[in-house]
């Protein structure tokens, strides 16, 4: 489920009249938790560069993503001078340890529920195609940990799809679809209906 969080900066939310994000007596993290507890995987849109933002906004965005266990946050940028911070935040969000720690706090630890799986063989295809660095070992280690704590095959399949999304997001320059040269061979081996979810997660 895509949620327009925009920013954890309350001054910026008032600045843009995004007042619905300030309603009730719960924090943004608590509101995201409530959606996740209803069985929905939250993706969010985040923006940096509001007039009330300062250089500390990147640390606050990172803290919010970690606390809310959101694995996929699409970042927008409205100030060129903040590019360095934006790039650093993207890199840190997709560092394998940080990315999978967020997933593990949501899926195995919190008992997140899933519907019937629609993809088959994603994980095996990743193992055959991904060669970069230590990613195959990281994917195997994380999935094995999940298998031991969650016996449901549908959970394994969604987690494997998250591995594919992580690989897509972390690799090099992209073409018009957001697909880099190092990712095309992986996408070709993944079912077409799953490819859309992977590319949209960039």
C-alpha cells in the first residue's frame, strides 16, 4: 500500500497543508504500525527540500524509515543543493544490512500476514542470476532465517520478491524503465506480473 507520508517534519507538513498526517494523538510511526497490523505492506513517498528542512532532515528521514519498518520509500527532491544528502540517504537505505534488518523486524518478528502467493521460483532465479559482491550469500542467509521462524510458503515468496526489489534498487545506472544493464538479465527470468512490482519499487 502506497502512503503519502511526505516527511516526518511537522513544520513542512503544515507548510504544505498536509494536515491529515498530523491528525489524532498518534505519531506517524504509530499510524504506519496500525496499517501494517491490518496486514498491509506499507510503501511510502518521501520528499526532502521543503523550506523548513535543514541538513538534519536526512537523518530524520532515515530514523523514520527505520522505526516504521518501511522497506520501500520513494524519495523526491526539490533542492539541487541537497543532492549530496539525498544520494547518501538512498545509499544507506539500500545497504544490505539495513534493508534486510527492516524486513526482518516486520516479517519474522512482527508476524506480518500475507495473501496467497502469485510468484514461483523468484528466489532460485535470483541465485542463478545475481553475482555481485556478497548479495547471493546475504539473500540466502536472510531467507533461511525467515524460513526457520515463519513456516508459511507465501511469506517466503514475498520475502524472495523483496530480495529481487533490493537487487533492482541497488544496481548501477538505469534505462527509461529504471532498469540498469546489470538487472535486465534478472528481470527476464522473473514472471511478468512480478516484474512490474520490482520496477515500481525503484
